[in-house]
């Protein structure tokens, strides 16, 4: 019986080897494969006779049949690849296509001007020792106002008339008007020395014009340690501005008021668009200077609210709008250009 089975294996091998070579398309090859080694294929059916063989015969017939199955599978696979390549070449020959030509150009994405500007600013601050800090977009009134020495009755809240979210169970929440809440949260969790920068989106009820937007990006900085003075603030912010606008940039500090700093200053940079020569300049309003940020020495009440002793520690804080500095550093005259997605503008950066 074993000899008869060997003869059948030889017939199957000869028959299907020739049929595989003669196959002209993938569909016929697939049908042939099912007929040979499919679930009910000729070789598969022959293997069922193993149960009727003795142990010695099984040791002979089993390896022979498995070897044939592997050989046929390899032949089917090779022929399938050959037919698929032939079909592809046939289709290519029907088209007027030169595969040696370079590919068609495609548009590449790029970083948004605001992302470019923010990275430049944070890179400079990083070199000054500031590290990133993050906080929530939706703040409670305590972190956004009260802890910053701006109680409910304070007129400074009118300057940040903004977007509140009613909460029937607790105090109202607000879309943060500045990233100062990140400073409070950091000081509550970490004791001095502290040197952080807090970039992020903020929201205020501002009218949209050439220099204002109700949604904009801000970077705030905080440095708290022993013996921090206004001289430290002036040194670091001068280095920052000159790092951003060049060593020849003119920077001035003038007295101002913020509830969370005392004393407070405004930091201005000479207008790079008109240099004070155009009284109708839409950026500096003809003054020749543009306010870049507010800053000052952290108010003792703010330190006390964060359980930091103002008799031992002092610090400075500052806040700036990314869009405003980006307009100066990138030469953009209208803040609305950042949000209109005009590809002609975005492609320049």
C-alpha cells in the first residue's frame, strides 16, 4: 500500500508542477491551489489515508507527503508573485509613465508664527534658568484673583472683565485671564528658590483690533528667593528683550501699578516699525514705544497667601503677550494676521 501511495504522490507532484507553470492569471492559480492543497484538495484527501497505515508506513509516508505540500506551497507562492508582477507591468505599459522622473512636489507643513515666537521666548528664558510650569485653563476665582491680591471689590477686576462659568455649589470659575494662577499653584506646592515660566492661552473680554484679541497667548515668569530685588528684574528682562530683538534694542522701565506687585513697572521697547517717526503708526500709536510686558516685585500679600514669609523671601514676576512680542520680532503689524490662516502670511515663516 505504501508503494501505491508513493506513486500517487509522484503523480500529484508532476501534474500540479506542470499546471502551475502553465497558469496564466492569478484567479486560475488560486483555483489550482485549492484543488491541490486546499481543505478538500487532492493532496489533503490523500493524507487522510495515514490513519490506515501502520506505524512504520506512517514514518515513511508522512514526511514524503509533508515535503510535497511544502514544495507545492512554495511553487504556488512564487508563481503568484510572478503573475502579480506581470499584471503590474502590463498596466504600466498601458500608461505613459516614466518611473525615473522625480516625484511631484507636495506642500510641507510648517510651524505657526506664534509657535515660532513662543519657542524663541522660552528658549531665552530657559537660558536664564526658568523652567516650564503648567496650570488649568479654567480657574477658580481664588487662584485667578483673590490669591493675587485682587479681592472681589477690587477695581482691577474691571480691567479683566471676562468669561465666567457659573457653579451653583462653589465659587464661580473663570476662563483664566492670565497665567498668574500657575505662579500661585507653584508657590503653594514648592518652597523657594523658585524660577518658573508659565506659557499658555488666556481669555479676556477685549475688542479685536490691530493689537488686541479676546483670546491670546501669554508667558509669565516668577523668581522667588532670598534678596531678590528690582535690580535683578531689570537685569534679566533687559537681557531677555535684547536676546529677542537684538543687542541694540532700546528698553525702558517706567512706574506702573499692579495689585500683585509692589513696586510695579511697565517694560517698553522702541517701536521697530516707525522708531517714533510716524504719528499714525497703528502699532505704537505714534508714541515711538510699545509696551511689551508688566512686571514688578511680588507683593508681600501674595507671598503670605502662599505661606511664604515675605520677611525672608522676595521675588519678581512678569507677564507678556506672545502675540505682541511676535509682532515686533517677526515684523507683523496686525495681530489678526495670526488667526486668519492666510497661507500667504503663514508660508513666510
